[in-house]
């Protein structure tokens, strides 16, 4: 398996065709990562691998994983180890292969680790994965122009047919929040509507608050997309979202960005900062990019805005809190571009 895969359907097909027991997913977008891991698990189940044991970053060591893989006995059923590792690709690859060897034919592995670069694909460890028969995938978010097709493919997989203008509306509404878009598709599938489903039906089904959540706002801010951030704040406010939940997430993001700007961007220093902030691995590059794009003065002012919003929220002054959150997003115009 020499090809790097980019869709859940391709991952499913590769696991179905292959004879190996290893799938490695380089995570860049959480929704796509979940779809790929679910697809791999479903195909492994069809091959007789039944129980799934989950290993989350920070709760296991690779030595423990290898020992667990080797503990199979004649009375056990074939099983799947789903491993979410906070490791760089080279580290995860080198540490996973001994566990795969110990598990033999009775244990299938789905390893999720940090995203891959083009240069990684010529590295020795990458070739070791290929030699082990691994299915290798990169869970990247689709580009903006690919979103209508992406939603079309997912709609087809779920069993929903949408017109082209309905797909374009889904792409526009859920860019940056693919998980919420999938939920809308699943909701439409349950309604047993005449198909293909048109634009008006989809528009009526999709409420503003379902298009966006605080994590979509976080992504927009980290991308320094002021227009989108302001739009999401308005939607959350109109939907009756409580300001405190937004303040906590955005406040944490800003403190992490501020910490990064105070460092020299040396890898050891940034990893230490990320560890202290408990930043999810797929978003680390977004934090670094935002820290480099925004002026330090803008970040300090944004922190001040969020602090003011927090004080207002604590005294139940929701209008003031949302006003200060909006001020905070408005400072995204102050970039180094």
C-alpha cells in the first residue's frame, strides 16, 4: 500500500483489500479523523475483529500497549486496538510496529497521531510502515472548493440525496464545522424526505445555532478570519448561547497564543507550552500560525476584552459580555500580513 489516502471511503476499501492489521491515520481535522477511524474499524470487524479497546494519549505507554498486544490467549476473540497518540509521526511509527508484531494476526491496530508532511513520505520510518502492510491516511480538512463534493459524498454514504444548490449551501454553512454538518445530514436522513432534497428544505432544516458552535469560533479566530469569527459570534448570540462557555474556550486559546508569542518558537519551548495548556494535537499548528500572524499588542488587547467579558458574564450582564466578545474578534484585523 504505497498511496497516502485522503478519504474514509478509500481507507475502508484499502482495509477491505489488504491483508495487514495496521491502519495509521495522521490527524489534521477531527471530524475526518473520526470518519476514517470508524471506516477502518468497520472493515476490521467484517474480518472477524470484534472487541475494541481504546488507548488515549497520556493514559498509556507504548510498552504497555506492546504488552497488552502480546497477552492474547486461545480463549480470547480477535480484537481492535484504537490508539490516539500525542506523538509525532516518526515516533508513533517506530513505537507502534513492535506492538503490531506482538499482536500478530489476532490484533488489528488503528493508530492516530499528528499530521504528516510531504517530506515524511520519503523517510525510513514511513517505508517501514509500508513494508508492514499498513493502510496510511492523512485526515485533512477538504479545501473550500472541495466542500460541496465532500458533503455530497457523505450524504450518499448516509443515504441522502441533495441537489447541487443544497450542497453548496451546506458547504457555505458548515465550513470549519464539518461535524455539525454531518449531524444535519443524519437528521435529514431520518426525516424520510423526497429526494433529492432541495435548497429550501435544507435551509429550513438548518438553524443558525446548528451551523456554528464555540469550537467553530475558536477555529475561525485561530485562522485570523475576522469576518467568519464575527458572523459566528452573532449567530451564537442570536441562538441564546451563554457567553461564559465562549469566554472559557476563547480565553484559553488567547492565553496559549500569548504564551507562544513570549517564547522563541523553539520546538522544546513550544511543546512545553502546549503540554501545560493541554492543547489538542490537531490544532497545534493553528496556534503557532495564529501566534505568528497576530501582533502581540492585538493579542494582549483581545485578552483584556475577554477578561472584561468574563466580568460582565459573572454579573449576568450578557449584552455587555457579548459586546466585548465581538470587540475581541474585531481585533483580528490587526495582523502582520
